[in-house]
C-alpha cells in the first residue's frame, strides 16, 4: 500500500526507516501546489488565458505514476514549505489511490530550501541510494524553484540552487541525475532537463529555440501530441548547427506530464 509520511528532518526519517529498501528515488524540490491556475507573461496572446498548474506532476511525474511493477518500490521525497492540513496532502492521496499507480512511499519534507542546508540534504539522499544499491539511472533529483517575477534575492536563488545541487553530485556516481525545470515558459512549462549535460547548451541556444517555438507552437505548450513538429522542422533545416540545436533539445528534455 502506498503511504504518505511527514517529517521536518529527512536524515532522521531515513535512519528510522533504513530497513525499508527502495529500487528508485525521486526528489521534488519546491514542487508543491500553491495555486491551481496561473497566467503566462509571454507570448502576448496567452496573457489573459488561465492555465492549470502542473504542480501535481512536479511532485509525482506521470512517468513515475504509471511505472507499476511488482519488483519496483519508489521513494518520493517532496521538499517544500507545507502548512498544517496542507491541501497538497489531499491531492497526493487522490493520486496514489488510483488503480494501477506505482508502488511508492511519499515523504513530505517540511523544509524551506536554503543554500546552507541543501548540500547535506542531497548527501543524505545519495547515501540512501548507495545503501539500497540503487542504480544511478533510477534516481532523479528535480528542482522546481522558480519565480515568474523574481526580485534580486529570488533571482540569485534561482541561479545558486542548481549550482549547489550539482556541486554535491559532482563527487558521486549520480553526477548526471539532477534535473532542472525550464520554468514559467508556456512552451517548456511541462519539461525538465539534465542540468549537468544540457544547461550550458540551453543558455547558449535559448534565443533560437524560443523563436522556433513561437513559429511552430504559437502559444501552446510542447507535449507528446505536438512535439513531432520539432522533428519535422529539424528535417527541413539545412544548416547542421541549427539542426543540432533542435536535436539536443529533443534528446535532453523530459515531459513530466507524459508516461
């Protein structure tokens, strides 16, 4: 049976439950639902349109929910600031009670993400993965902390949190298992990417990609239903460098709402 646990000390919880072995670990940082809907600032045609949040998929992606196998047991850690009787608990309970859902324990880690304590949190998760002999490909740490209209402090946090997580993982066999959310762009709203492998190229090629997204998708999110348009477009590109930009994006991006 899938269970929800709550803790304010992840190290303590992992120690108390060390006898429970897992085959997979997924960590969501800053993924809880704050509002059920949101508005995008760009392009102009979507500013007045209300969009449903994907926070439930940030906490438990679709590709995990549908990964039901008898020999698979997920540890899902959702790290965020939760309140008493938080509505997110009810929302998660609804998800994990659905038929055919993957085997999982969900730990709501009541903790504000701080640069000072983040390294030790990541280290404890890696330690658990090593103790349970979890393959690197079966652990994902995902950061969803992002602000639509950040102030100076928030902008600084957006830059430093991924750098801090990656710095810890650089010394482990999980070096490529940190994923970063693209943020509040309607085109890539449902997507994450491997930070260590793709962040540099994402920054280098963002202008070209956004221009391409506007051309192909107008004001729609990229999804499993329309992503083929990028492949078709890539085939029509004559310049190898630009074709490679599209290919890198497709190979590096993962849709949290798709199985």
